[in-house]
C-alpha cells in the first residue's frame, strides 16, 4: 500500500473551498489523502487534547506520521522545557496515547540535523532513542552525508535494520555534507517512509543572516518527469516493503498538494475510506 500525503494540513489552500475554517481543514484534507505528517510535534510536545481532536476529525483508515520533538533529535531551537531527557521522552510518548489507541499512528519520524554526523557517540545516541521509543514504529532520517558515504553506507543500513529503524528516504538537493542521496533501500519489511523536500539547491544551504531561509528552502515545484521518476522508484521499493508512506514536504510555494495529486494520477492510485469530498478541485490534473 502506498499512502500519499503532505506535511501539515493548514497551508495547502488548493485543497480547500473558499471560506473553509481552520478547524475544518483537517477533515477536508482527509477527503484527499490518507495520511499527514504532524510537523507541529517537532516544535512542541502537543497536548493530548490536540491528538484527541485530530483523531476524531479523520476517517478510520487515516494515519498520522508524527515528527519527533526537537529535543529528542538534538535541534534545540530555544530552551527545552524539561528537567531531564527521561521527563522529555515520558511527556512525548504520553502525548501520543490517543493516536496509538485509535490505531492511527503510522510512525514517528526522527529527523536528525545536518550536524549529526556518523560517529560512535551519535550511533550510541540512536540506540538510546530507539530504546526510549521501543513501543513505536520509528523512522530515521539523516541530513549528513557521512552516514551514506562509501565507507559507512552498508553499515548504516545494517544498523538501521538491526535496531528496527524504518528508513526515511529523502529527495533533496545534493549540497555538500548537509544532504543525503536517494538510497532506495528498505530497512523494514512492513513500513518505509519517503519524503520529498524539493530540489532547490540555492536555498538548501542556510542563506546569509537576515534572509527568511525556511520560507524558501522548500520552494520547489516537481516536474511531471521528476514525479514519474519517483513512481518508478516506488515500484522498486514495493518489492522490499509492504507499506510506503510518501510525503511531499515542498510546501513553501504551495506546490505540495498539486504535486501529490499528480503523483497519485501518474501512479494510478485511488483510495477508499477517505472522508466525503464536498467538491472536485482537480478535474484538470492532467493538463
């Protein structure tokens, strides 16, 4: 099964009829896609009431990809409001209870930063994180090329398989050490994650101080040829894993939703069990 979705549900205006309220967007989103990445969980451990609300707003077959909190993956943008790592992990895992009990947790995404390079200290930390999240399916995404260098590529994949890490395969600009190549290998027979970040090379490296680099980093519109390339890649991955979560993260220019719709059409994918759709917005997908 291929589950196509987007990062977040609030910013994809192409999906929503005029006048759609913020509180209605997730339900409308779930009439188009069967999964979504919860990016807000990276910035703060979400209150249980948020997950309770999101679970009730989505159909039975819907699933959430929940991003690991920034303190878990070592980003630390600002002060972490926990007295210890144990308290942090306990709060994060407790917050997920409504998602896990509903059966709607697709996986947790642990995306590590560009400075998280391949060394013994970081390998040990990955073991620690996996132990703390042992009750959950967890995907691992790197942003430092050293993990997939000629010397470490096979060892990294073997480590991920042994430690039960789901491979988060990236499509992103190839810019020095702060990006990873496309590695079409599954490390888990049940689940694999693919995340398309765009190919905006100029914006991938942090621009000079003062520029809003986050708003342009994911500014990219995939061409039909690039999307069809990924249809072929997915066919390769289907031989190795049963379920593929395929997420478009190129949100900055509003291209993610239309790119995802194009992918669904190119791959001849349709879904049953989505929320009822109020109206058709994509009659011209092929044009």
